[in-house]
């Protein structure tokens, strides 16, 4: 190879791990895989030196993002590559003010475990969860009915904890009806129509999937199981051969193919999904022939990561083996559900039995400790896919396995209605709550529903940026802490992907209009706004909300690249819903619905440039009730026309316009007066954002100090000039977040 080719290949092959949340020293190789010499230089030797040694900033001083440069040298040729390394601040020194003392109900003669954690209140006003060490351990069997008091200590802290135990002759778990209120058209009945940015995003992502090399996506699985890789190039980034997360992107790819086929019915996409499943089946069979590999196993690496997790091996020596497994599992089940590939379910069942056999032999304390480990114990939504597998197959061991992933550190405060999310990794825990909802659907156990419902409420009321995203540097922070956390590393895309999944599951039971307001805000501004334009398939990892930054597309098979492949095939799923004979129009996107059972067809012709005008062409074989969401951004003065005649016989209730649509063909047009309005941050009331209808507007500016503007909704209405979806206010150009790509921008600004 020529020198330039050597350097190019070494640049592609070099992988340093997840640089967004660094706590440990980095391994900085001096020589590339293909022979180039590598020289390292740090932009801040205090926190990261050229040997890769990390010194974390003291608690309270904030995380540090450091530039790290690698100079690749070969044959007299040199090229430089910059890496951005986010080094997390040291963990806080906790001073406990009080403890929310745990309570437990137990059944006489039945083994029970005392709570693993307690909610604590610190002297500096934080609400956290902390592990408890109980005298004589956590396992108990109470032989008689009565009240008992158990004593323990907060782990590593000189603070006692007491648990009140009420022992009863018999305990009945509280149950809730699992019959949903709402049904969805999410299996291809609703499709996008040409003419919106949502449709463009869907089509360009399909184009990206059609370009993908399936054999390359199978590389890690074939390599690990001893099969021929068929000349494919190794994966890169988070799926590179030396990376411990390899295989996760292939799982997302399976889901993306399934969702793409569901959204558009492309036959080549189906063929690709069928090929992937067939070849993964061969890998699963090959794994069984390898000594030491247990029956049913399937992954992009051998079983040793799972063995090491059970020995509490920390990240980065291992990297979230159950997280990767969840992506593979979800892809298999999606291919079964949306493409109809029976073999995908057969593979998933074998894999599910492998998980059951592995985890059923572990004591509860070991599982709790595993799931509490930073990154290594992250398991994605394993409880979700295991409960889903139970609903499909009826095999009770899968529901039992879903319960093995109960994470008290998250579930206990949520069940009590306490927001103790601070210092928890956002996207590590949102999928666990989706899993709680799936366990509820499968079992009817009310506590899982309560956990999910409160979690959604806590996040959407106290932890959201204006675009609908959550988390800074991947972490939840204190309730209402928004304005003080406007950095380059805000709003991880994966977190919004998962929050939308959770919203979908809860809305089917609660039918709350506010949930669809949140869904619209996040889908439109963060998900649509986070993609790279064109058929590149890339999504931002973080949406930078600090002033003067721009979107960055890393092209490295990150988690957000994986979820991004899926997200753009979900736009049609929640546009319409039904309850009995009632039809709900929840989102305003150009689309077509075929509700064959009811004999109803709808074409929605709403233009993104005119969100105030919702146009529905309806054809029905009978009269039916239709409910149209009144968006949160809508002002007074709403009107409705049917066949150009203004209507008076409609009502507003529960956030919806309610009307009866006669038999036959009709055009219904709704006017939702749309204008400018401001939103401010709860912790810094001087910081605002400007919105127009459903769109978050950003000022095109590279100034890394907040703009100071004398602007409000009325002034914007009087002075802003609108051309399509481009807005001009004095010397500033504003656009919706989804319409910009490389430009520097400001979402938040100071109000004079």
C-alpha cells in the first residue's frame, strides 16, 4: 500500500472507545494497525496528557471537553486527526441530610429481599439513590405474621437506614387492566406521502439502507462464530474488531430494515432482511459447535464478556454486553413482526432460553450489582424484549427473565413518585422504563405501570430542553436545571428516540393530548432536526444547545447512528389512532391512512410551511366520529370547514376538536391560528427560545456568547418577515432546527 492508503486505513481502524463519558485512562497506541507511526498531543495536559493519562476535574467544576490530536506518519506523509474527549468530573462527596426510609411487605414463610437502595436527601439539596448494606444480608424469611424493623447502613457512608417490614399471611400484587384504550395504525396502514421533510428523511434513509453491505454487517458475527466472512471489510467505530460493543449496529440495522419495509414495502429491503436473518441463523448454529459456548448464544463476540460481567469487570475492559444483546434481540423481533420472517423468532427463542438459563442461576444481589455498574452493566431494554418474547410465545420463563432485569436504583423512587433521576445516565435508564411498560402489558402488574407513568411525568415536566431532548453529557441532572446546562453535549439523540417509544406505550393507555404535544415537539425538532441531509444515514450524537455551535456528524457507528437508522421510518406510526369507532388525528403530516376494517380512507395534505392549516380528504362508507388534536401552540379563533362550508356543530373536549364526519367524500379543513411565542428556562429566566407553531427557531449565529434581543411574541409578529420557513428579524436569519445542517446557531438567547 502507498503511504496515504496506510494512513487512511489506520485512521479508519483506530478506535479509542466512547470519548463522550471518559473516566479512565485512554490507550493511545504509538503504531497503527497497518504500520503508520502515531504521535499524540493533548489540548489540556492537566486533564489528559499525551500518554493518555486522565485526571478528572474536581466535583463541582464541571466536565471538560479536551481536544486530542493524533498525527499519523508513513513514508514521509503525515495527516492529523482531532478527537474530542469529554472527561467527567469527579463524583460528589455526599453529605446525607435524611433518608426516605424503605418499607416492605412480605409473605410469611416466603423468601424475600430487603430493598437494595434507599432514596436520600443531601445537605446540598439533591435527591439521590444510594445502596444499603443490611445487617445479616438482604435475604430474609419471616415465619410469622407481624411487623419487623431491619437495620442497615448506607454503603460507604456513616448513616443508618431502617426498613419497616410488614409480614402478612398472603400478599396480593396490585393489578391493572392491560386492555389498551387506543389502537395504532403502525403496521403499514398509515404511510407518508411525498412533499414533506419527514418523507424526504424516510426516503433518504431507505436509500442509505439499500447501499449497505449486508456481509459487512455480518462480519463480527461470522468472525466470532468461526465462519467465513466472505471477503467483507471489518466494521468501524463502535463495531470495530477491537471494540467490545461490536454487533450493536447490526441489531439496529435489522430493526431499520424491518421498519423500512413496514413503512414502504420495498421488496429489496425485505430481501436484505431475509438474508441477514438466514445468515445469523447459521452463526447461531456455528456458535453451538464451539467448546465452552452455551446453546442458543448469538453475538458479535464470544461469551467471555458475559462471564466477566458476572465477575464485576469494569468498563472499558468490557462494554455493556446485555446492551448489545438487546439490539440484536430487538432486531430479530422486529423482523418477525414487521417482515414476517419466522426464522427470526426461532433464533430469538433460542437466544431467550440462553439468557434465562444464564440469569436464573444468579442470586438477586449479583444481578442488582451488575445492573448498577457504570456502562458495563447497562442492558438497554432487555426486560422489554424478554417480556415481548413472552407475549409472542406464551413461555413463562421469558416473563420471569424480564423480571431479572428489575433495577431498584431506578424503579424504587419512581414507584414512590420521587424524582431521584439526578446523576443517572439518561439513555441507560429510559429503555428500562419501556421494559417496565412491556412487563405490565404482559403481566398486568400495576407497579410496573406506575413506574413508567411517573418516570414520563418527571422527565417531561422537569428535565426537557425546548427541542424535547433530555440529558447533558448523557446524564440526568437536577429537576429544572436547564439554562445552566446549555453546552455542546446536550440532548443525546438516543434518549429522545427512547422517550418517544415510551410515550407511544403510555398514550395507548392514557389517551392524553399532552403526550401527543410532547411527541410532536420532539419528533419534529430533535429527531427530524438531528439527521444529516442526504443519504448518509448519519445522526447527531448530541444536539448542541450552547450558543454558536453547529451539528456534528461523526460517522462512526455510534448508538445514535443506530437509533437514527430506525427513527425516520416511524413518522407515520402515531399520526392516526383509534378507539372503537373513533378516529384520532394526532399529528399533522402529509400522509395516507387506509382503515380497511372501518371502510375509511384519509389523505392529509397539511403543508409544513403552513402548519396552521390542517387539510383532510376523507372518504367513508358510514358516518363516524373524528377527533383532531388541538395543538399546544394553537391560539384562539379555531375554525373548521367541510367542503368549503364553515361548520358550527363541533365541540372541544380533552384537547380535541370532536365532530361527526358524514358518509361519502369530504374535505375538512381546520384553522389552528399559528404565531410566534417564547419559552424560558426555569433556572435562568433571562434565557429564552423563539418558536413558530410546532417549530423551534434557531438564529444563525456563530457568536459563542448569548445573543441579547429585545424580542417577544408580539414584536416578532409585527417585525419578523416570513418566507416559507425562513424568518428575518432585523439582521438575524432564523430557521427551524431541521432546516439547518452545517451552520452555527443559537437556540437559546438572552431577552433584554
